[in-house]
C-alpha cells in the first residue's frame, strides 16, 4: 500500500478554514508528474487527460471527518476507495502512465491540494485492467 504524503499548504489551509473535511467534496486524480511538497492547487502536478475510462479532475472520495469519541484531540478523515477500469474506447492505449494519486478539495475556490500517494513506479492500464486507490482505514489523521 502506498504511503500518504501531505502538501505543505494543507496545514495552513486547515488553519485558514479552506477545508471543511466533513462536507467539502474531496477528489483524487492520477498523475505521472512528481508532486512537490510546495504545490498548492489542483493540476500542479498535472492531471491525466480524459480518455480510456479516466476522467480529468478525478473521482469523488465521498469523505467524512470525525473526532474519535474517546480522544477529542484526534480527528480522522475517511473516504470510499475508488477504482478506475481502462477502456480502449478513445485510442486503444488504456490509462496512463501514472505513478501518483493526488487528493484535493474540489469545493475550495482554488481546488487546494491536501496530499498524495506514490506507487513507486509507473503504472499503465491496458483495456479491461483496473486500478484502485485504497485509502485503508483512514485517509489521514489530525492530532
């Protein structure tokens, strides 16, 4: 499973109330451009183009945020895993290559970035192949 990495701007954006993690629409997209911790908004790093079963701007993660009942100093963000299935409808090449999945806030005016996952090497999906962003038990924990 890939490890979550946060963008530097996320901490400041939370403090400035740019993210309402329980009600804002968070999305995840795929890229083959290495994220830089100083990136701040959607499409930096560049999203893949819409084709072959992938839609630019990514997928809604259906997120919720809650404070852990017995520990009011800990909050968790959870979401629904998302899976893309490559088709050959547009050019026969499937989806990719990509190496990173990027989480951002689509409700925020500037589409502010939150974090990313590095899958370690380039991935290209042939027609019919699937790729799932698996968030595990939580996307992130705030302490």
